[in-house]
């Protein structure tokens, strides 16, 4: 009992000791009184709040304007490609954007490139043409030709017979593969022009100068066109050639000499054509005369054959009568003929054969006296 009491007493002592040792919480100081509100601070806060609201609206409007600026229109006859950071989004022709309204991210994220898909494009090759400018050529004030050709300034082409000509061409085409044409070549039109330059020099080297300038102009032009098509297909330029027009002239310094040759050729061709015309006319006349003679002979032949045939038929029809009684047939036929011959004869004298077969003697008084005219009746 005494032990429990002592133990209880020790626990109470320990509790009092811990209470005495534990630090007490500091006593909080009284809060200072709240100052009255400042009118200037409240006005500044309201102004800042209004400014932030205006800035938010402006930023919202700018975002809408920024997004709205991404709308673009593709014109008829064109197709568009969207470039995102310089890389095309469309991978093939089927994905190209057709005419109409479209949207993309505004620059600098996206950029739009429109390509004249169905419109004709044109390039000109002047690699074989003398130096000039469009303005001088249009006004006719070109510089006169020099004493000789200046290779550093004037273009030219060498023909197959080692003559020199000036030649140029204009090529019309349309784009068939815009992605390849625009993005697989540094300069698509320049690649087409290089092909046209090559075609002009290639064709000129395979023709004689007279053929290029006078005799075979159409075939020379067609050779240039076929060569361009071959190069376009080989290099896969993504275009379709529509038309190729070629113009060729002799060196300007030798223009008079070439004109003289052309005049001589023209005279020769005229004389040759006149001779051919005369020969054709002579042959035509002879053929007409031969045809007329042949036709007349054929008609005469037909007529004679028909006449002989009809005579043969008539004799064949009379032959049975003659065979039956030749003497009677001869007398009947003779009487018919005499009747036909002597129809209009005034005096008819008929001398039959004598029974003894001797000939009869006939004496005619041809100068007999004319008959006296009838006397008028007495009054």
C-alpha cells in the first residue's frame, strides 16, 4: 500500500516538473488598428483592372485576326500548295488545293504557293539569236550588223553543212506535275528553257542551211519540238508541251547574199513549175485527143459491127427464099430495086433479056424536038 502511494506521488512530481520545465508560448501583441482606405490607391487598382480587361480583349481580337488572316482563295485555273516551315504538306497532285476558299496557318508558320495548273506557260530560247532588245526589235531600231559575227555578244547555231544561222524558239506548255515542277528543280522555267536551247542546237546540227531557211522549215520545227518532248520526258520536268514556234534567219551581214540565192531559187522554181504546167497541158491535150480518137474508133467499130451484123442477118433471112427459086428471087429483088431507083424518073424504059441470050440494041434520040406549046383558044 505504501509502495503504490509512493509510486503515485513520484508520477505527480514528474508531471509537475515537466510542466515547470516546458516553455510558455509568448503572449501575442495586440494588432495595430487598420488605417482608413486611400482613394488614390483604389483608383489605381480600378484603372489597372480596366487596363488588363482591355488588353485581354485586344489580345483576343489579335488572335482572331491572326487566325482569320490564314484564309486564302485559289483562283480558277490554279492549284495551291501549303508550305509549313518551307516543307510542302501535299505529297501528290491529288492532294493539291483546287479553286476556292481555303485556310492555313498564317506566316511564318505556313506559306501558300499558287501554281497555274491549266494555264499555258511560255519560255523563249535566244541562245542562237543575235544581240538585240525587245524594245529595239519592236521599233525597228536594231543595231546594224558588224563586219563579222561577235561570238561574245551574238548567239548563233551551226548547221549540218557547217554554215551559221540565227534561230530562236518560243515554247508553250502547261504544268502536269506541279509538285515536281516547283520543288524538285531550283528553277522550273529555267530547266524548260535549257531543254529548248538544247533542242535548237541539236536540230540545227542535223539540217543543211537551205533546208532550215527555205526547203524544209516545217520538218526542222517539228524536230525541235520532238527533241524538247524527249528531254522533258527524260528529265521528268512535269510539263506537257503544247506548241513550239521556231524562227530562223541567215547572218545579217550575209542577208543580201542569201536574198539573192532565194531569188534565184524562186526563179528556178517558177521556171520549173511553168515547164511542168506546159508539160501537163500538152500531155492533157494529147490525152484528150487520144481519148477522142479512141472513142470515135470505138463508136465506128460498134456501128460497123452492128451494120455488118444486121446485113448478115438480112442475108440469112433471104437465103431460104433464094434457095427455093433463085430466078424468081432475083427478078423480085431487081423489080424492087428498080422501083426504088426509078421512082422519080419521068421516062422509064425496061429491056428484058432475050430468050436466045443475045443482047438487045437500044437506040435513043436524045436531041428530039421540044413539044410545041399549046396554042391559045380563039376568042
